[in-house]
C-alpha cells in the first residue's frame, strides 16, 4: 500500500513540507544523482573524444598470478591517472563455464562493500577443472568449453575483458573505456576550476588535436571531468546525504557486439525487450534505475525504479544468448543503446561496491536460466494452496467481515484459497498485535477459514512502532537490533505506525530472534505470536524500505547497518533479507516444517528462494493492466517465477469490463491475487452483476482446473530455473519475429500459450504463432496452423473469451470438478487433454506431491510422463501411455534434492493410489476410431466428433475424441490404444 492519504494527514499533523506530493519528482532523475551524473558525463566525454578516448586502466602483466586451481588468476590493475592507487582484478571460470570478474581497490583508505554476492549466491561456485590460462605479451587468455568453443581474453592495456564463442564476441567489458572505480580519498579544499577557453570565431577547432592537448594538459580532468561534482555531500529536496566516505562510484560499460536485443534488469514498468536510453533518439531519456523504491502510482512506461532490483541481463540474438549478473547492492543506473541493430551497449553506474560480475555464456536462454540459478538458486515449489486464488483488500475490517466474505464466495460457488489482512488488523499498526476491537477472536476467525480448507495471509512490515507497549519494538531496541543513524543512534522515521524504527536484518543476532516471534505457542524466552496458527502466512510489504518522511520515501543513505556498512551499500539487498528470515520463521514455527508462503514487495537477486512477489501499487487502468503482464515476464527473466499484479488495480474503481479482463490476466499469472486500496469501492467478484459475475466465476474455476499445470511448471522451475512464464525468445530463440513479443507467453513446458486481453472493448485479438505447428483453441479445439517464419492469426476475444491455445504435441493434465478450494481437490480425478502435433504425436508431464511439507525432498511424490505415439508414421494406431518419470530421471528430483533412487510406491503415491483419470480428450485424430481400449482390456466408452476442416485443410475445428472414464489410475503405468 502507499502513503498518499496518510501523508496528507501526516503533513498537516507534523508540518511536513506540504509541497511533498508523491509523484515522479519525488524520485531522482539521473541528473539529480551525483554519481549517475558523473557516470553519464564520463560517457559523454568518451563519445566526444571518439577514437582518442582511451581507458586509463591497465593490467600489470608482471603481477599475474595463476592460482593452483588453474581456473583463477589475479592481477593488479592501475589507473594511469592515479598511479599511487592499487586495484586488484580476479577472474575465474566456474565448472559450468560462467566467468566471474571481480575488481576492488586494494589497501585503500577504506574498504568497498564486497558482500552483495554473499547474500545473493546459494554457495561458493565450484571452479572449472579444464582451464589453462596462457599469459602473453598483450593479453592473457583461456580456451574452454566442451568443444573448446569459448574463449576468454583479458587484454592488458587498456584493460578489456572479452568472452567469445566460436570466435564471435559475446560480451565485452570496458570496450568503450567507461570503467571507472572512484578510489577512496580524503577531502581536500575545493580546487579552482579552469574554464575552457571558448574557441574564437572563425577559428578551426581540430577535434583530435584539441583532445590531445586537453589530455596532455590535464588527463584527470579529461577523463573524470574538472570538478568534484557532489563528491562529499548531495542534496535532494529538503534532504542532505552526508556521504562521509566521499565518492566511491563504479562505472563500467558492458557491451554485446553480436546481440541486438536485451531483456531483464527488473523491475521497471516497460516492455520486456528493453527500449533504448541512449543514441540518436532514445526511447527513455534516463537510464534504467535500480533502487528499490515505494513509488506511488508508478508510471506505466518509465525507466524509474520501482520496488525491486535484479541486476541480471540477457543479451539475445538468433545465433546465441549471453547473460550477465552484477552482484551489486547499491543504487545502480543502466544505460542501454544500440550502435547497430545487431549490437547492444550498456553502461552500468553504481554508487558503491566492488565490481563483481558473472558472465553467463549461454548459448541458449535455457542455459542462462540454468547458469543463473546455479548461482542464486531457484524458485522453490510453493505450497499448493498458494497457487489458488487470493482475496485481499485494504482492509477486511473485522473478523466478521472475513467470515462474511468467505460465506459470499461459497454462496456464489466461487473458489478461493486465501483471505488476506492488510495493516488495519494490527492495533496501531503494531504488527502481530491484533486490534481486539475489530478482531476480538483472531484464532477462531482463522480456524473458521481453515475449516473450509483455506488459509489466511497477514501483513508484517519491517517498521516497528516506537512505543513501550510494543514488545517487538522493545526487545529489538533493547538488543540493539535496529538500524542506526550516521551518528549511531536508533534511526527514527515515519511509516504506518507513526514514529517507527527498522529492524536491521543484516545483523546475525536478528535472525534467531525474528524466528522466535512466529512461534504460535508461549515461549519461556520472550514474546511470541500465540494468537496465530499454522494456517496464517505472511505478507512482507514496505521493505524497500518505505519511510514516508525519508529521502525518496526511503531511508537516508548514510544510515548505518550491522558491520558499519552504510545503507547506500546494501539498499537493494535489504528487502530480501526480510523475506528470507520471514519465510524461515514461518517454515520453522511448526514441529514438522511446512512450506511457508511469504509475499514480498522489495526483492533482489536470490529472492526467488523465499517466496512470491507482486508488482506493488498499480492503478486500475488498462495501461497498468498491460504493463503488469510485461513486468511479471521480466521478473520471471530475473529468476522470480512466483509473480503477479494486483487484480483490479490497487487504485481506482475499475468498471466491470476492466475487472473481468483483469481476472483473466490474473488467472494466467503465477501469483493470482485481487487487492484494492482503502478508498476504493468493494469489488469482490460476487458483488458484480451478470454477466460479469458469471464470467469471473468461470475464470476462477478455470484457474483451479489448471492447478496441475501450474504445479508441474513450478516443479520444473524448482529444478532447472527455467521460468514458469516463458516469453517467445525463451521458447523459440531463433525466431526473430518473437523477440519483441511480450503480451503473450507460454506456461512452463505445458505447451499452453496465452494472450490475455488488456484492451477496452476488444472483440478479437491478434496472436503470433511462431512455428509451423498446429495450435488448438483451448476451449473449442479450433486448430490454427502457424508457419515456419511465424504468422499472426486473429481470434475472437469478446469479454468472456481468453485467447488460450494448446501447442500441437502437448498433453495437458487438468482437474475439472468445481470445488471451493484447492484442498478440496486433492483426491479429484484428472482429465488429460491430448493435443496432437501435425505429426500426430504428443507428450506431457504431471507432478504431484502433498503440496505442504518437505516430504517431496525424500521422494514422496508422483511424477508422470504421458506420451502419445504412433508405431509408425503412417500407422492408424495411437498409443497413449503413462510412465513414471521419478525413477527415469532421479537426478532431476525436486527442490535441489538429488535422489539416488525413487520409489514409485512411496507413501504419497499410495495415498492417491485410487485417484483416476476420468476423461481423455484427443484433439486432431485424422480418422474416426474403430476401437479404443486400455491395453489388454475391453473396449472403452468414447465419443468422436469429426473435424470441420477449412478449405486449406489445415485450419478449422479439429476432430475430438472423448474417452470417458477409461478406468486408469493417475499414479500408475497404463496405455490406451486407439485404432482407426
Ligand atoms: C537466507 O537464505 C539462505 C537460504 O537460501 C540461507 O543460506 C541464508 O543464510 C539466509 N540468511 C540470510 C540472512 O540471508
């Protein structure tokens, strides 16, 4: 939630500057940020100097030391501008080909922040065993990879790092000479600045000569500029950042000479393929900013920061994809430009921290996801219920309100799994403490919800009300666990709870203490949340952190965290630690650990390990609905698969048509929650008139029928790191026509392609088919035929219609009985939808486990492969076979656990031993069957509707065979033979 209303009141009460309105101008542009301005000025000078520009940084060849592991070398680096300053460079190659490049100032006046990677990475990566560095006169290089296709070249003077594949440069560091690590220095009296003499009229200025003169006369000014621009202090609005450490920014150009499209660096409200910020006519005038911020009513198209930051980029071309991750936690700005349509140049400007880059060689997007998740981990398999529908509002105002809303869902036969409570449940916004006036019986309320198989999610924010009657604050203050000001006193700021303090999650003493708070039983050692149960899960909001009266609505950068680090060093990482510890606390509160659900607003690289995110306080507009889809795709690129946007938009009162469309968007996002601002009218789906109410009920039910598909997709992401939502470039990396598509996407490996409608008044939609394959309309089996070079089709999309397709060659498992919650579906039978490819075959997967505990890590799961094959190409026989995959692919067991053996007869499998397949639907058979049998059994009951072929015989309603109750079991091997 956002602070607008609150601030209005607050500014009156506290005489805060009344000019303070929460709009774009509350956040810095690059030109208002000292280090960003310096970084951009550096690149402007480089551009002006042209060929004369030369990076002052070089490697001292005599310093090169190859480590005993052979995969790593270190060297010292000097800048010709500051020969007395030492920098150290370290390069190492990991066993999967990822290259880590680190550079730091050595024995400087102070230490640069070097811990970002320690929070982001799951473990210290293992280094490659087949690297051999060859140090020559001009460079040091290594050739590696299975076919020796990769080459790493580090040139000494100037320092330049290039990763090549088959002789082609994939990624180049400092190729433009924008590397600049501002060293620590002592403050000196201001230097008098020399004005550049203006060229006299008529005087010919030879650019190269002028450059040469300038460079010779004052090389530092030539490179760095001639003034100390905001080195020691910076003001923004009424705030002053004291910058006690002085300048320490880091600039580096990272270029992709053979890749014309880039994706990633979430979170920004923009297209998936990142528009330019430099060049002749940049799309955005500012660089992309990564600085977690609580941006009120964020713009629907902007490079501004919003709530989370993942410094990960994919650079893509039809030939190959290459990725990079910069482990930096401070504010970072990134310029993106294209010198040609085949290349991309990016310029990264960070306020502090070391250079710690991971170059991921690809060569496919899938490889990059694997490489990145080996570094930062995967999205864990969520609790099954959390893939259902979540009903939220600021606020359900009392326990009876919650009960009534639940009752209304049930009366209208609308499935829902979770009811949420925003901040008003807490007395004076003291989180954990119920407001007993309105929630007199919290545990009874929770139990009433749980009795119908549902859960509750309750908000816990990182700001603590500073009051003596709040045990959480009292203890944190007493133990010294709170963030401090630059003068080492407890930092106080304003947030929902009024005067507040912030827990410092960087402090290891916080970690165990925070977990004790969530124990739903009395502890001897202190306060714990006894008025809660295991059915309550957590929403971590405001963790950028949001501070209403702070600079840019966050904490002053000179605040101090554990270890003496400034807030500026760790700002973007801060929110991740909060959701990390909260998810651990929720998992560990019970004796048998259960999968936690924690929703976070702020995030960083690695946050995928701790739960879900949502796109924050969006607006109830069509633009926000559309850009929400793109943001969710882009955070999926950043590894955070469990993502969604507030259905309906947080602000505003969406008209019924918009609300229906928004539910259709939400039902196809991994995280599906409706939410609304306190000033909006109630808009629970049961309040709508017909036909809207009925359409939304169908959408909710559709989501529930597809839970097996979502759950299976999450299993896959938990193992491979491949995102749950897959845009075209990930699915079809060679298909140029799909590179810019970000309004339709695939769900996992299921073969489902969806294009949510985000336009008012739409009656049809244009859908891109990327290949020469059949795509079946999910609802009516109309078969569309794509083309090898890609093809657009137009499909009907009036209000109740969602353009949803099954790619030919897929088998999709669903559960089609309407239920009130996902828990009620646990033993429901399955439907298998077989969508035959143009070759007449198909394949699909289904993953199931108890959905709640960690028993799956011990092999308690069912993982099936269903395959439809023909004995020969022209045969008029189709065999649909269900096989066990757990035993077939034991090394790919779930959640990182490597199972040596897998027992298909495990306890979980036994618990669903009698769960049937109740229907098999086969689309696209080329003739009417003469027989449909379970292998070795009797003729089954079936029904065949012949196809209606269009004139070209490729398109039209496909034939549909519906096999009713084939009497086969979902967890068992079986085969159905169809002959025609
Ligand atoms: C966060 O989570 C990881 C597990 O993914 C754990 O190893 C780490 O120690 C946690 N704690 C903090 C404070 O980041």
